[in-house]
DNA sequence: TTGAAAGCGCTAACAG
DNA sequence: CTGTTAGCGCTTTCAA
C-alpha cells in the first residue's frame, strides 16, 4: 500500500496550471493572480502536497541545511553552544546536520567531506584544533565556515569566541591576590592551542605581573576529563598545592570531588577556579568559582554570522571574528 | 574566483568513458574492467571530484540521512542517547539531522514535517509525548520511525526503552524496605505517560505490595528541572518527609542540593533514589543511588533498529519494540 | 500573470 | 564490461 507521491506536477495538473505557477505560489512569489493562487492552494491542501526539498536543493543549489561538527554532544560546554546554534538556525529556517567528531582528525575530515558532499549551505566547526588537511578543505570550498568557541590559532577563518588569555589571566590573578603563591595550572591537552597557548599565556602573564616566577612543575596536563581530575587530586595533595586555575569544568569538578573525598577542604585548604561556567560548576558542592562565558550566545552568534556569510554578505571582512565579553563569578571554591 | 564545479560528466569526458561507468566506479559496482576503473579513479583524484549527494538523493531516492528529534540537547539523558545514535549512524554511513524540539508540540510537528520534506530515510523520535497530529504524521508516511526512550503509550510505533514501571517499583521498594513508610514520588510533569502512568504505577505497586496505603499528598509534581528540585526541598522539609523516589536526575540533584543547603543530611535524615543514572548522580555529593539505564545503548539500538527498518526488513513485526534491561546502583544517597 | 522548456547532477534500467 | 537514455521533482529563464 505504498502511497503514491504527489509532486508539483500532480498539483499543476489538478489545478489546471503549469508547474511554474505552482512553484510560484509555493515560494510566495507575488506574481500570481489571487484567484489562481487560491485555486492552487486548495489543491495543495486537498492533495496534502509537500515539496521535495531534495529536488528543490538540486534545482536551486540551496539546501537550507548547515553542517555542525561538535567534538562530543555530551559535553555540556559544546551542548550549550549547539543549543544556541540550533535555535538561531531554526529561526532562519535552516536545519542542522550535527556530527560528533570525537576530536579525531581523521573522523573530522571524513565528516566535513560528507557534509560538503551533502551540499550544506554553511558549516559551523567546533573543535580544539584544525589539522592541515582540514584547513585545506576549508580553504578550497566555497561553503562558508564559522569556527565556534575553543579555537584561536585560526585567523583565516571567521570565528566567535572570548578572549581566553585575558580570562585565564584574571582568574590566576584572583588566586594570586589571595596570597596563593603556588597557583597550579591544571589543564586539558596542551597541544590544543587554547590550552597550550592562550590560557597558558594568560596564566604566565598573571604570574609575571605579580612577580612570581613561572614554575614548570605547576603545569599539570591531563586529558581534561572528570576522571582525570579526580585522579589528579592525589598528585595535587602530594605536591602540597594550595590553589589551581583549571581549564575545563569537568576536570575541575573531578578534582574538587577527588580533593573532598580525600579530606581536603575547599576552599579552606585549597582554592579552585574553573573556565567555562557550565552546570558542573553549579551542581557540585562547594560550587565552583569560574570564568563565565556566554555559552548559548557563542553558538547563537556563530550561527547568525554564518547566515550573513551564506547570504554573501562579505561586506565587512574586518569583523570576520567576533570576541564576546567574558565575566567572572565567585562561588564557594574560593575564599572571600 | 568561484570554483567551477566538477560533475560526473566532467569526469566522464576527461576519462573518455560514459557517465554510467563513472557512476559504477564511484559506487563500487564490480562490473568495471580494472583498467577502466583505474583510469576513472585517476581522473577523479586529479580533478578532485566529489559526488553531489543531493543529486544522488534525487535520483536514487535515498539520502543516507536520518532525522533525529530531541527535546533538548543539553539534557544529559538525551545527549547520551544521541551519542549512541550518532555513533551507530556513522557506522552505517548515515548522517543525522538533529533538531531540538523544546518539547513543544507545535514545534515538534514543524520539525518532523521539515525532516520529512528533506526526504530523510528514517526518523528517530525522542520525546515525552506523541500528539495526535504527530501520530497522524507518522502514520501517513512511509518513512520508518523509531521512538527512543521516554515514551511508552505508543505501541503503534517501534520503540526502544526499559521497563519504567518495574524500575520504579524496585526503587520504591528499596526505600520501603529501609523502613521509610512515607516515600514521596517526586516527579516531572504527570501528563507525560512515563511519569503519570508507568513510573507512578510502579510506585503504587510497590506501596501495595508492602501494605502501605497510597497517599496522594506524597505525589509531588514539578517541571523536572534542577531549579524545581532545589525549590521543592522546602516543601519536603515542611512535610517532614524522609525519603523519595525521583523521576529525573536533574530534579534529584536539585532536591539533594536544596536539602543539603538547608541543613538536612542525606542519607541520614533523608533517602533519595533517582531514575536515569546520568552524570548528575555521580558528580554531586553525596552521590545519588539510582536506577541504571543503558543510555548509550538505548540510542545505539534505536538507530540499529532503524537501519533494519530502512532496509525494508519488516520480517519480524513481533519484535518491533525492544525493552532493554535496567539495573540499580547503590550510592551515597541511601543508607546501607 | 502565466506557461514552456531547459536543466540541476546523478542513478538505473536497458541494450549491446 | 560499457554506453544510451530516461527520468528523480523542482527552479528558473525566457517568451508570450
């Protein structure tokens, strides 16, 4: 009992007009006599006609679909951005092909190619890194690309982010001003420029500003996970550290819980500041003092920027990159 | 400097073969002489030819894309399912159009229609409810649909889930056996059948089994959010309650923190069990005892089932619905 | 205001 | 093993 599909041709025949006319009314073209329009509309409703977006895409070379690559949907940081992206996308009548990249360069390349093959009108890339092959791919396509959050070393591409270096500097100085001389820098992979350059530079800058020598052994690298944070509590205790600026909320939450479970009292015995202001920082106890980022807006504005690019609005090449304001919120993981 | 797009025709001409042959090579059709294949492959590489998936979709009536509707990406429960879906999808070479529905019936209908217009090969629906219009939509399309998690009143549609009633019953009985006679049922919206029927029935069943009368005032309805849980702590304290089975992890986490911040000690003064075993239950302190669900698998198996349906494998109509095993894990929010 | 007709780039018989 | 030929369902000139 396969339903017979009703096409634009069926409608045209039934309404005794041409396909062109049907196409016009479907697309809201004003050059149609009201009576004709009504007649067509009636037939469309009666037949329950639904335009085939694939055919439309082929003919018009627009798919009203944008690709979004995300390292991991279950990461609250990126999920929040994705929410902003999706909201604005649907506001502009775009659908989103969302693909997990697992931060794996091979897979990233694969999905980007697949997205491009599907003729997405634009692409939003979230990730920690842009490999050479990927950069190549982006440069050799006409499809506009926007980088959202997390990447900086990338002036070639339009991007939306905050000033990670300044934020890290402020967080570190906050700790320094509390008299913590040995502020650790506990981080996700340093090969990601956001960790290995921007934030680390901010950290160093704060140290320099306060005349405390940079100490390599205070830089503690992890994979950025909750588990890694939990496990590092031991090392932190052994080293007798008293404070840390942490680059990821999951990492910070893990560290916090590891410390607490080991009998260390935060913030009395240890002060902690994190970077992303995701739910992690608010759900744990004590809550975590953090740099704040407009997560939703980071995504929303990326998508908004992309719509402009897709509309061919290259007018202001100067503002291809958008830096949003960040903030800072004191919670319970630091002392008053 | 718009790049001239290279089509199958360009390749055919350059390789001095027909489009059909190029198509065969691209699609791995074995009926091509090795030398010819090589020649075509060379030209493809040289021209950097990429097949246009939209054209392919139009011609073949397959888009290798599936639609996924999700209430909210940032909800860890659904995000985990989405991860499973995406992994299996990419395993089977499908892309995913992921759309947030905000649990809004109007919007759900809109996105489902849009997905169908885009000729997705299949659809995975995550949500709390299926409105009449939506059910209608699903029934009048040939596109296979699988419901993943959360919905039960829906025997018409293939679905993948756990036995929510049995799980709720076990959780409630655990509390009852601890001597808590006044076990509250703190829930998200009761209009969702999963809360208003399945879990509630499990709760009642447990009460009946243990000869404790069902008490309407122990059923506390909320919107299911962390904030709602936090706020409800007050009411719980005023009512002098000592234990609760909670239907959502965010809700449970909020309640827990609300209680703790109000000076109530969990589990000494109050026992708490939650339902979904998301990160929430593991990150808070005390950690939350919970029903466990194979979240990732729920998604993965939904997608796997969908691939079968898309392949037209209607062979076993009997097992259209899959019920996965659930479990239970004791953590710190209940006494030993 | 409307229609005819030429594609969009590819797949899928069918014939050879 | 390979080529020819219709489409897939729609948009978009171009004329009328």
